C-alpha cells in the first residue's frame, strides 16, 4: 500500500522503496521528482528559474491523490494491476476539464516499473520513465538538430551537446502540453509509436516539469517564463553581421569594415574569430597581429560597427594562466587518466596541443575568466563575445570521465554552455551593460535568460543543409531560445568560385534576412584549413561574383528596412518568450495543415516566409493558412485565395507574404519610401 502525504503545494507518495513528490510549480505547471533515496533533492543546474512550489488544491482519497494548479491536474494512483511484486504509483496529467493529456505506462506484469532506477555508483542512478504512446501525437522543440524534422515523433534524440546538435530537453506536444526533462546529464528520449521514454545515464533522481495551456503559444510562453525570459536584444545586434574564418590581423579586419562603408553597405557587427590570441587560455590579443585594439574599436565605433570577439573555454597547459587555474581547481578534472580534453592547434605549438576546459559550472571559475576577459578585451570597450566550442567540444563523448564542480559529467554536463554564458552575462551586467548578448554554439534550458544567442554550428555548404536549418530554427525557438542564426552560406566546403555556391549563398541570404540574427560566416575554399594560420578564401558580400553581389545588396537593404519590425518582435520575445521565427501552428493552431509544414514559417505574427532550398528552383508551392487575408510582400497586392498557392521564385527573391492589416504593407523599396 502507498502512503500519501499532502502539503500546501502537492503530495508526497511513499511505496516500494521510492519517494515520489509532485508539486504545483509555476503557472498551470507541476514538477515531478522521484528517487529510491530517502528524499528528493535539488537537481544540479535545474532549469526552473526563480520558481518554487506554489499553493495547490490537493485531494487525497483511498489510493489516489489529485494536485490541481490552474489548468493542470496531476493524478497519482496506486498501480491497480496484480503483480508478482508491488509497482510504484502511476502518474497521469489532465486538463482541469478532465481531458487526459498523457500518463505513465502501465508496465507488463513481469517487466520493470514505469519509473526505473539502476545503481550507477555513489548516489547516482541510471533513470528512466515511460509514458503511453499516442499514434497521432506530434512532438516539437527538443533544441536544435540537423535531422531535418519539425515533428520528431518516431525519432530517438540523444540528450547530449555536440557541434550542430543542441540539447534543450523541452518537448511541445500536439496534445496540449509541454514537458521539460529537468535533468542536464547525458541521456536520450525515444518518441516511439508505442510509448515515450525519457532516460538519464546518471542522476540522483527523476525530475521533470509539465505545463499546459489553451494554445501552443501559451504553453511555449509558460515554459519560457518557467526557465527565464530573455533580455531585450540590443539594437546593434539586429542588423547585418560580417564574419569569416578568419581575419588574421587588425588591418585586414579594418579594411573589410572600411570597404563596407565605401560601398554604402549596412554593417552592424564584424567578428574577430579565433587564433587572434597569444595562446588559448590567455584571453587577449596577440600584439604582433593586433597592435592597437583601442584604435580598432574606436574606428569601428565611428563607422557604427560593433566588434565581436571569439572566446574559447580551452586552456593550453603552456599558457600563463594554466598553473594557477589548475591549482585553484578551476579546470574540469578527469576521474581517471591524464587531465586533458581536446587536441587542437595553437600559437607557439608545432602540431596539436592538448587543452583542458575551464569549469563553467564553478562560480569562482566563471569570475576568474571574466576578470581575464575584462583585462584582455573589456578595457577597450568590447562588449560582444562569441562563445565558441562551448558544448564543451571534445568532452561530449567522454562525459563519464569528466568531473565538474556541479558533479560528474554524465550527470551535469548539459548545463556547461548555459553556465558559460551566465558568467559573461553577469559580468557584463555588473559592468553596466544593459542588454548583454553572447553568440553561442550550444545551449541548455534557460540559456536564453543569460543573453545566449545560438547559431547552428559547423554545417555544410549545401542546399540540403540549408533546408535542414528551417526546422532546426523553428524547434530551438519552441525550446525557449528566440535568438538564433546560421552561418549564411554554410560553414564547411563552400567554394565561392562555383555557380552552385553562388546560387546557394544568394538563397541563404534571402533566408537569413528573416532569421532573428542576420550573419554570414564560413571557411571558404581554397585556403589553409589547419593550424593557427588558418584562414579561408574571401567571404564578404562582394566575394561571390557580380550577379550574386547585386542580389545580396538588396537583401542587406531589406534587412535595414525591416529592423524596426525585428526589434518589435524582440520586445515580444523578451516579454512573453514567443520566438521571432515561428512554426506556422504557433500562429494558426486550428489549421491542421499548419502542424505539418516544415519548409516555411512565420517571422513574427505578420510575415510568412517560404525559402527556396534547392538548386535551380524558380517556383514553389506555398501554404497560406486559413483565417487572415494575405498580401504578396513584393507588390503589396492581395492574394486571391488561402491554402496552397504556386509562387514564383526568381533568383532575385523568395516567396514572402504579409498578413493583411499587420505592421508591414510591402517589402519592396518603392513601397517603403
């Protein structure tokens, strides 16, 4: 028999050597924790930001308890089936009108329980929980992945950080709920037809949070509020960003910025990529290549351009800071073997040097890094930082050997990118910066509250990769990260001399205009691809031939025209958590077809974007959701019908439509004048 103990916020249930605790948590939300230990505890790196348990309506009857919080009801009941051994109570989630959202699976009478714990050493367990599968259910969110799926039903997703793969374990269900796996360790989620299983390789307990709402947008907003709303995007970040791998010295970077101004092209940000430093772990300019950073920053500011500097979390044992950081315990340790994590080229090193990562989960380490960054960059007025390789790269596949301040890697490694951004956010805020922004290659639940903008990593320069970025961007927006971008043109293997790449980069710019952040980057061929001398071919907008240049110029001008609209959407994201780049169903949940559209999206509430993602395409079908009237964005003329339309897509533009009565009437330069 189970023992039910009520509290003001929920219920604790004791049975079969397990403690199960359900608490009302946030608006129409509930947090569920369970463990074979003596009591539940706080999960390292919990994503539930500044929220605690709230008062709930709790009812306990014979063998059953209900916890009510707003629109959500959590039912816990004794497992009714006859078993060879007692099974733990079942948890079920309902709307306040009694409609079932989802519930734990009733296990086979000889199978393991629906909540399972396998001892993993010390106080850690391999944990999993299984829920009933609903064949018609669809799942969205779950961070950013390159599988090309919007609906991830049927997929198995590794819960681990990798370059291009961002683990944010929040799923939005078409059945009307949101589910946060509040566990930052390595694991997986299986979204099968016959069941959904969430698993963690090492944890002290099972810990997840559920919410519901009247619409998908309301659920996303409640999740964003629970994990932390993003700050306001700084105005300078809403324009065009120029970046390449890499500008090798101060004069080369400045000459690119000057050329933009000579040509009358808008430019908001220019990026100084890696190997500008003396050694990894010293976080300062190499004076041989960057002799006067203050003069560089001052000239760029006069041109209206912000300088962003690349920061890596790796420390070379030959760097001037390594010994102190090692002695003070500011580096990630290994449980066994040598304390080395990543082999990479560096200044002053023949071949590879074996780096260590600093421990971003350690508050003292975060403060130490910020002090070094302030001395190396902040004193020149630099306030924009690119946090590269922050998965952390190289440790993803060896998490069982890594020991962090927050715990063993298998238990806590997922929070590394969030805590890395946190150190910079808190440092910038303390220095008086009102709206910090960091460009990050990875993130976890709650990264958005620390000003983390995510880009999709080192993707290929192909049309297939371009197509995959649409669902990747839509899903990470659903996952609470509204600031997102890609390397326009892709990162790897793009040759600007080919017709293929030149068409690709034009189409990618047309997509990039309607991304939250608008940024070109990549290593272009030909060029040395290894070592600290690494630099690719030119990657400026005039580098891809005259035809491409003229078309890209138009995209830069278009982004400038819509920047007020972009900033309006950023204000909405900061206030509500709604992403700027939205799957159609977030705006049109009652339109069944909108739930399955992968290759178009809403940019804010008023702009429908249909990118072209294949070579040679000059026409494509576009779905216009029922409800509003639509205008052709390039002419301002009404569209005769809703539903599927055939749209012209010459190389000069992609199909874009505006909601009639919205804030934009046309995107053409003539209409805007």
